[in-house]
């Protein structure tokens, strides 16, 4: 009921996005929450200005919610920002990401959600396993690392967003490869006697 009520009230065209509050590349690397929040405020304002769309922020983890609220309140275009209800699980997130014009992922699972939903996306890589997953399914999209400067985020976003139609087909192909890879692993696990 919560999801369908949300859908009834939220009928804008939108860009979806999530964040990551973990250090990039290694858990032992430094992470400045204040600097990261400031960078995401500037980046998300740029995304709204350059596309004209609203922004829907996804709290992938419960700890994301306060940071997303902080980001949205600090943005120039705060009136064009909505936070997806945190009570809604991953199936609802996948469905909603599938309704987005574009998605900005900064985490492993939301990147998988974007592939599953068939939505063109920009990946702000936080962990090496994201790179490995994209490589395994043959999705060689341009991306940037979380600890890169704002200017790199903007450059990568502009390049990918301008090719989102072509990217949609590449994601459809990658989704099929992911399904076939998963089927092999399922068969392997089923063949094991435990």
C-alpha cells in the first residue's frame, strides 16, 4: 500500500540516485563525511540543472537516510528532491529504478538493481567488487571512483547521459549475460551434495 500510494503521488520524470558513506577502494582509507556531502550536494544540483528532471534519492541502507536528508536540505534545488520511502525494500527499489530516466549508483547492490531494471546509469565506484561485477557481465561503461573530484563526476555524467539510449541496449545485453551466469552458478550449487 505504501508503494502504490507513493506512485500515485510521485508522477514526475526523474533521475534516481543513491550514495555511499564508506571509504572508497579499501575500508582502511580515509573518508571525510563533510566533504563527501558537500560534493554530492553540488553534483546533484548539477544533475538537476543539466537535465531539468527531479531527483529521487534512494536510502539503500538505513544509515543513508540522515545523509540524504542533509544533502537534500543543502541543495539549491531542494524543492525538486524527494527521498524514496525507507520502509520499501529492494523489489520496490528495482521497480522504481526501472521508472527512472537515468540512475546514479554509488553502491554495489543499487548498480545491480539498475542493470536488472534495464535503466541507463552512471556508476560511482566505491568497491573493487563493483568493477569485477561489471566486467563479469561485460558492461564496460565509463565510470569514476567515489574519491575522485567533483569535476570528474560531472565529466563522466555528461558523457554517459548523452549516450543513454545506446547504454540501454548494452544493459539489456548485460542483463541477459548476468542471467546466464547466475543459472550456471545455480546449477553448480544444486549439483553439490551437502
